[in-house]
C-alpha cells in the first residue's frame, strides 16, 4: 500500500454472505505510557471525592430507545434511519425464508436465496457493530478517569428457556419462549457485550480505569438518598418516594452505578493486581 502505512502486522481474509473481505492490521506507537489497572486504581485513590465525582462515568445499558446512557445525561442509541433499515431487512429476510422453504434442494435458486438471506443477517450485524464503535468512542472521549459498568451476564440472559412438562399428564407446558425470544433479540441488538469490550480496550489506550459493579436494584435505587423501592420506577421515569428526586430512569441508574463504582474504588479491591491463572499438571493414578 502507498502512503504512510508500513508493512501490515496481520492480514485477514474472510468470506461472508458470498463476498470476500480483506482486512489489514498495523502496529503504531502510543504517546503515553500505559499502566496496569491496579496502578490506575492506586493513583485515583489519592484524589478526594470532589475531584473524582466529575471524572467518574457510570454507564447504564438497556434494551429500549437508549442502548447506552451516561450519568451526565448523554444517551447513545441507533439512529431512526438505521432502525428502519434493520426492520426492513427483517421483513425481507422473512420473505426470502418462505421462498427458501419452497425451493428445491440442491438447485441454483436455493443457493442464491441462501446468499441473500445471509446478506440480510449481515446488514444487522454490521449496523450494530458500527454503532458499538461510535458509541464506545464517544464514551471514552473527554476527560474521564474511571468508567463503571453493571456486571451483566449477557450470555445467561439470552439463553432459551427450558422446556416445561406437566409431571401428571406428561404434556408440554407454556414456558414463555416467544416472549423470551423477543427479549433476547432486543438485548442482542443493543450490543451490550460489544459496547463493554470496545470501551474497555479503548479506555486502556487512554489510561482510563474500567470496572464492573453489581447490577441488583440499580433501577430502583435513588441516586441522591439511596432509597430503594420498586415504586420509584415508572417506565422511563424515576421519582423517589422519599426525597422527591425526579429524573430519567436511565440517568438515575447510571448515577447509581457511578456511586457504586466510587465505593468499590475506595474499598481497595481494585488496587490488587490480577493474578494470572496457572495450569496445574497432575498424573492419573494407575
């Protein structure tokens, strides 16, 4: 290649939806000296609460309009145009699936339909992947020193519900599979896992500490007084029953996450260096 690029460190060639994609990876020097997470945690603990409060960025992920919400009120979501294109691709996918089911096995038309179905799937994947990169770049931009996530088990949350059977009659019972499938689709479209992965590696390049806190009752807890009650949450609106704080529910949850992150930092848990897992060899007794 011409220009300022050097010899690629890695070249990737892959085939997706009947098309080939070629990617290049290059090494580049980093201007700042990168430090380990426990070193960053030690440095942040030297600051007082007032200095840290404005440099902590709590991030709340959800499946509604705002895929990512920050404690300062900034929200990131897919643009309406992209959402409309994804819905149109879903409708086109269903149409191709019906034609694919009626096509003859081994025919040329069936192979063409398979490629078109794969391209419909690819559009959604590419659109959400691009959104994750843009949102993660905006999340680390500015001057944050500490980014806090909820500890969400995305893989477990998107599993299919187990089949239920009546022990007396032996008949299969309803297990809410259709409703769970819709929730799983919304979670995957919100790219929770990609957002965390992309923000984590981009924050590491800027010496920004990233941590996760428990997610229990973060949507019901008041970010001002700490009062926790299910009645505080009303759809997208949060209204504390004790102190009267009124906020967008996602903004309040992001502030609660930021407070929990500060408490975790002060506890000293983040200052402990991570220990690499050692492989233990053993010999089977004969």
